[in-house]
């Protein structure tokens, strides 16, 4: 029987800001695409898209706050 290494990987936060920025950009693109899709959607579909976009906007805000926190952490503020 082989023995598994149970050590966790060290927390590499060096690229978190860049990853978060990319996630924000992707989410914004999804939000914009959904706005375009909504032009051709029925009533129920529009409602579902609006709800999803609301969650996307909340996610964008949360990610932007996390970017600020990560930046402060990396720069010792």
C-alpha cells in the first residue's frame, strides 16, 4: 500500500489579484452577453436573466472588494 502525502500546499496568494481581475472581467462579459440575450427572451426568460444578472453584479462587487483586500495584504497596508 502506498503512502499518500497529506501535507497541504502552501497558500500562494501572489497571483490572486490577477486571477480576481480576470474573474471580474469574465463576469462582466457574461453580464453584457445576457443583456443582449434578454432582447430576444420571453417574459419568464427575461425574469430569470435579470435574477442571474443581479447575482453577477453582487459577485462583481464582492470580487472587487476581495481585490482591494488582497492588494492591501500584498503591500502590507
